[in-house]
């Protein structure tokens, strides 16, 4: 009623803030079948999600995934397999984010989570890094993103999948 009254009085209704975004996500699976997730805080909302980030102007999905692997994981060299793409609309602190994401399995890497990534994690609101077992992703009471991550992993990951260090195989 108030917005109708405001428009009748010549006031402009408040504009909703919308961000349209493309992102690449990285899935690392250790030899025990555990998935690496980051606990993040965006606008005061905490959740667990796969490493990765926005696709920059002129980048392909895969180029963004490689850049994010270097930035967030410290892995300068990675081998990737594209698994799935998805779209979601969600609200973060009064802003609607319309996001299309592509998820990549990191099959091999040059090493991850060295000391050089700690500063970036602090700047980007990454609060914690943890390896999650398949059962813990299915039974978690903590917010996971995407919410159906466990189902997507079951659907798209081959059985026995593990990310390998390039150092250990050469």
C-alpha cells in the first residue's frame, strides 16, 4: 500500500539492486574422496562453497578457473575437466545476485594452499578451509552453496575420482 501511495504522490519506488554474474568453481577431491570447501562471508552471510570466482571480461570459463586456481589455491598449473553449469538467483544483504556458474574438476595440480594464499583469503572473506567427506556434505546443517551440492557431485563425479598433485606423479 505504501509503494502505491508513494507513486501516487510522485515519489519513485526504491530500485532493487541486481548483479548479473558469471563464475567458475573448482572441485578438488582428495585421495580419501573428500571435497575442499571454503567458508566465506559475504555481506555478513556465512556459507561453505567451492573455491572459484567471477569470470572477467574477455575470459573464457576455463581461463577464469585457471586464474582462480592460481589466486585462491596457489596452484599455478592445473588440469581441468568441465563437469556442469548451473544458474541461481539469491539474495545477499538486499542485493539479488543472478549467477551462472561452471564447475570444473581439478584432476591434477602443481600444489595447493601454500602460505601465499592466506592474505588473499583474508581479503576476500574466506574464513576457513576444510576437506569435507561425502557424508558430511549430505548431512551438513551449515549452509552449503549450491544447496544441492551433494546431489550434483553424485550425479557428475565418476566413482573413485581424486585430484592428484603433479609433483607426486612425476
